[in-house]
RNA sequence: GCUGUGAUGGUGUAGGGGUUAGCACGGCAGAUUGUGGUUCUGCCAGCCCGAGUUCGAUUCUCGGUCACGGCCCCA
């Protein structure tokens, strides 16, 4: 028995119905916000990702060479391919901003666990060609709208702005450039110390760079701030108290948050957190992430922000852009867990088809004669499953019931003689004889719904 | 990268160095030759892979594979 490769999954019809409903729901929200779907290849040139994330990333990729020894890789994420597409397809000729959405599988070679697969699915959006607080608010609002629409509960969105801490640090005189021989700029080191709670390390860094280590305390206070939009008040006080520090990023964040409050439903929990750094140096402005606590260690279900990547493709004028990626599998896991906990049978809104299946059961007759009726009913939009095994009536009824049909249409010799068919609702048990033609059958089914 | 637990029909499980490997759901068939959801009967279908220990391994040991957790990391 050959097994499925590690970290991959098969999706059975029932699971797939749910996934399709979820994708459709996300797609619908994206459309309402003006985003249009695009698609890029499953594999790309290896360079695309090393250019974005450095050579160290290769160990986590499904990289390979094709028969012409071109270095390729299965895509580990979708932002870089989208940026590549914008440059390659000449999309810079289009009216700005571009509002793009995408969905597809990505591949990372890493330990598979629950909520973490080697083949995983991401839904995401990018808003390209306009930046600033309002553009950022539009992106956050879509993220919130999506999570709200899918019925997810108990999630937390944390919003920050890398420019605030970075601005404070550079304002104090810390360099944002990587010195000769070092592997990261002092500012990045400082951000890490703040994130890890290493105040001693931060103080030493300040001293080493000729900055008064007394500045550690206010920065710590800034990093530890947590709460809603009201947190910006204390943040403003701290920043004002520091020499040479600009308030621009803070003002931007405030504008963004106010716009989000107006544009999106109120999330279950929204926190301002200036240490949301996402660890990536191409994030330049607002950054945000969403966690679902009950998922545990793999609880982050969405992350995004403003970033500068298009300069890598010769389009520096389009930087920065703003977008997010939504962990499709993780959100589904959370929804499934929550549905289970609350006894809800529908996990994703709309996953069950309201237009139920109709079992079409020819019995003891020449099937060919009634096939045109099947075709017509399908053309009329009914979902018809034709009984193919020649089951006798009791078996056929049981079959129809067990596959979840709402109706049966039985046509036996007697019916054929009388020019009729027996239509039965498996929900109500009601049954009636109906003229043997598609119009009459469709009308009867509709009337009995 | 570190580490813990587990693997028995399609699903959920019981058991255990020699068993007809038990039960439930499921599937197929019959009871029931034109009407489902109940019931009864029969049947189908299983010890993850490899090596070792042993007279004998599904059971014990080691390795592999896969899954599920806890850290680290996460474009």
C-alpha cells in the first residue's frame, strides 16, 4: 500500500464541500471589497524566493531541477509570485491601486503537525500601488470581514506598526544599516531584544552605540503597551518624551485604526501591540496578525501588513504594498473545533446545499426511455442522481435516504403505463403521482420543497 | 533543530508470545417481487513496513514510515 506523502492530505467529498464553501465565502468577501482573483504557477524559479528571503530558505523548500537543470521550487508562499506576476504581466500599466486576491496550495518542507502541513492552502490579498493608513485600513477591514463572515469566534487581532519602535530607535541614533561584518542592523537587534524581553541586552546595545542606556525603560514601556486604540495615548506620551523621535508612524496607525473601526465589523478582540514585528525585514509599516487561542502553538491564522518587495522586480515606485495571507487550513480547523464544541452541525456557513439531491429511480423499465427527463431536470437546475445499480424499490429508497436525497422520483412499469412518475419527499414522506415529463416533475419538486 | 506518545477491518475500538483476533458503526445480501429512516439473519473486511529474539511474533526489541502533542522556528 502506497501512502500519501508526509504532510499532505486527501479531501473526501464531504470535507471538500466544506472547503469549497469556505473558499467561496472568502472569495465573495474579497469581491465585495473590490479585489479580483488571480492565479500563479505552483512552481517557480528558485531565485524568486531566495531573492525575497535569502539563501537560507532553500532548506525549507521543495526545490528541484527540471530536465534542463533549471533551479525550480514548489512555491512556499504566494506574495512573491504575485509580485513577480505584477512585474512580468505589465500590470504596472493598469490603474492603481491593484486589488488582487489569490488562493492556492503552498509547500514547505518542515515537520507536519496538526494545523501545519507540508502542503497547505493560503488565501490572501495584496493591495498594490497605493499605501498609507487608509489603504492599510482597507486591507485589515477585509481580513476582519472575512473572519467575521465565516463565523469564527474567539479570535484576536493584534495590530502594530514597525515604524513606531523603529522610528524611536533610529530617532535615538541607532543605525538601521547593517555594519560591516554584522548580520543585522543594530535596530533589528534592538527590536529582537524588545520582543524577547531582554532589557539587559538592549541596554548594552545602547551603550555600545553611544546611546544613553536610560532609554531602555521608556522603550520597554512602549513595547509592553497593550490594549485597544486607547493605548495610543500613553504611546504618544512616551514617544514625545524621547529626544528626536517622530510621531508620524503613530499618527498613521491611529488613522488606520479609526478607519478600521468604521469599515469593518467589531472583532471579538482587537489589541494594539507595537511588538508585532513578524520577524521580516521587508515589512515597513503597519503589521497585523490574528490568533485563535484554542489552536495552541499553531494558532496564528492570518498575518499581514505593509511591505516593500516590488523594488526587487524593478518597480520601486509601487512600494510599499499591503496585504495579508490567511491560513485556510487553520481557520477551518478552528471552525471545526468551535462547531464541535457548540454542537453546530454546519461548520462553514453555506456548506450544505439547500437544493437537495433528487434520486431518480427507474424500476423494471427500459431506462433509455426516461433519460431525456433526467437531462431536462438537470438542465432546469435540479441535482439529479440517477440510480445505476438496478436496485429494487426498498433498496433504492434506502440508498436514496442514506446518500442524503431530499426527493425520490420512482418510475416503474405501472407508472409508465399511466404516464406518470411517483415523486416523494424523503423529508416529509409526502408522495404524489406526477405527469411523466420534466416540467411537471420540476414543478412538483419545487412545490414540495 | 530538540523532545514525548501512539499505530489492530473503510471508521471507532477490545485483546494478547501459539486465539476461528472480539465488539460497534459501515458496506453487500436476505427476511420484504412497488416505497426509506426501526428490527432480525448471513456475509464482506484488519494486526503499518523491515530486521532481530523465539520452536513460534500481530504481541517482545531495534530501525523505518506515518500520525498526534510540547518547545524552537516560521518567508
